[in-house]
């Protein structure tokens, strides 16, 4: 029997009209009004998907999203916290508006991050460590058949693809989107990525 990991990105932390900033691991924002609506939509989508385990990063936005999903279940698993799912540290660009980030690092550097997960200068990210953490998670869950909920942030989720041996140029997860990684025997495959509830 296969093991299916649902890797979910948290909902919005900004609403229309807000100044959007690059929020990383040092900025602990709660879900915004639209983010809570997204979390509720995720809950409706996953209401018929039983989860054997559930984990999220420690930040409010990931825990609130995971809690909303689990609240729709009659007998949900306990939500545990995994520190590696926190979010990356954007260094000097943490909580800065996107035009300021582009002015500092340049559009090509931002494009390289978005398309190839190449870390821009000054950001505090260890891709090898993140890939290793995802591989450890795969190893831990491989012998636990069923569905597993993992709620994190975009900067962390993208490295699950590398850990699965399936890097891609569209690695970004939109807010409240998810991917499905299947563990079966020694095989690791990505069945879906960047899917959103209808």
C-alpha cells in the first residue's frame, strides 16, 4: 500500500490593498481574511481525505491552515510541529516590499530562485540541508501507509521536489495550493504539484 504526502502551502497573509512584503521565517504573521477563507476551502476539499499524521511548521500561518483542515475531520490526528518546515530566512529582504527586493538582488536573481531554486545573495538558505530534511521525512513515513498532511511555506516546499528527484521550473506553490508525493517501496514520485481547490 502506498504512502501519500499532501504538501500544502499556507493561505494568504495579505489581503487586497495591503502592502505585500517578502515574509520569511522571522516574520510570524497570522492568516489574513482571505487566507482564512482559503484555509476553509482547503478544509472542504480535504474533508473526505483521512490523514494518518499531520505536521506543520511553527509559524501561525502554517499552524492555522493545518488546524482548519483538520477541524473538518471527525477524528483528526494530532498536529505536530516540525521546525524545518518553518520557512526560509530572506536575510536583508525579510519583510521588505517586492520592489525593494528586486532593486537589491535584481530580477534575474529572483527569476533564478523562482524557476531553479537558486538562492539569491544574502538569503540564509541551505538547500542541501532542506533536501536532507525532506528525505528524512520520506524515510520516516515510507512505512506508514495512508495520507499524511504537511503544511509549510513556499520556500521550504519547493525543496521536496529536489528530494524526490523531480526538480522542476515551476516549483513554486501558490498560497493554499498543494502537491502530492507518493512513496511506494523504494520509489518516490510526484503525482501533482501546485493544485488548488476549485
